[in-house]
């Protein structure tokens, strides 16, 4: 059995959308997925993409993905990578696929001289939290995520 990690291509937009929906199902957040295949295709493969995706294949079969983008730390003075989504289909878990996707992105950070590799995890997702601890991730417990979206975003923009 062999694992391959490759950059996603425009032809993968429907696959990426399927992965996003499968991840949202797992997280009990399927009702929040608004993105369409076309939205993802435009964001990832349009004229000026600002987000990127890597596909994990097991013996040529797509089984997972990592969707990420560059962020920036003023404290470090360098860019980093923010991992938006990491997902491996349940039938393929336990084979080191997620670990290899994370290693792949960590290597990108090191080779590009980036300062950080960050992501969020849901508080209830104990399997993911255990996995992240096993690869050396540390929780940022002194920080609380803040978000403005939907109607609140429109109100703020118009104020």
C-alpha cells in the first residue's frame, strides 16, 4: 500500500467539496456548509488563489485532504501556515495519512522559512486533540477565538 500527497488541481473541486461536506458531517456542522463546488474552484484555482489544498491518495484513491493558507505573525515577523481543514475518510484512518499531511505542511513551513503552523480543533474532538498532541502541538489556552460574520459583519461594515 502506498500514500501519495499531491497538490490539488481544478479538476479536484468536486472532490474537495465532498471532503468538506464529509468533515462537516463528522463535526455535526453540515448545516453550516454554504460553499459550492464553484466557490471552492474559484477560491483555490482562480486567477489569484489565496488558499491551497493538498490531496492524500492511498493506492491512487483520494482519501483525505488538507486545505490551508498563509497567515502572518507580526511578533515573529514572518508568514506561517494556517490549516483550515484536515480530513481523512474514516475507512483510511490509522494508516498515518493525517500525520503525513501534517508532516508535508510542516516541511513546507521549514523549507519556506515560515514561523508558525497553526489550526483550530473543536473542544469535544478528543481523537483529534490526542493526535495533535502526539505530533507536538500545544494548545493556545490563553486565546479565545473571535468572529464577526453574517448580519453582524454587514452591520459592522456599515457602521
